[in-house]
């Protein structure tokens, strides 16, 4: 299930982005980025709609996934 980011507080959204960066060990290329820069980049991608928040009812977890990688029903796109 997709979670609309505009329904979350800024603090909650920031916490999810921080958790994602810590969990994924995200690599942003040849230039080393600080933790805060990585979190900011994830937030920009969320706000741009490049990535989305996905809630797993089975695992009761929230994850960040590429919108392009998901096969969404037509009514959940945009």
C-alpha cells in the first residue's frame, strides 16, 4: 500500500528517510556524501515522486521504493 507523503508530519518523513539511509547503506557515486546530504537527497526524490513510501501489511514495515520499479494499478499512479 502506498503512503502519501503529504499525510505525514515533516518529522516522521525525515525519520523514515534517515532510517532508509542507515538501512540501505546507500551509495551516491564517486563523491562521498554526508549522512545529512543522503537524507536530503532521499527527501528530494520523495517530494519529486521519483520514489514512494510503501507499507507492507505482511511485515508491518515502511520502505522507500522506486516508483518505476513498482507495478501500480492505474488508480494509484499519480
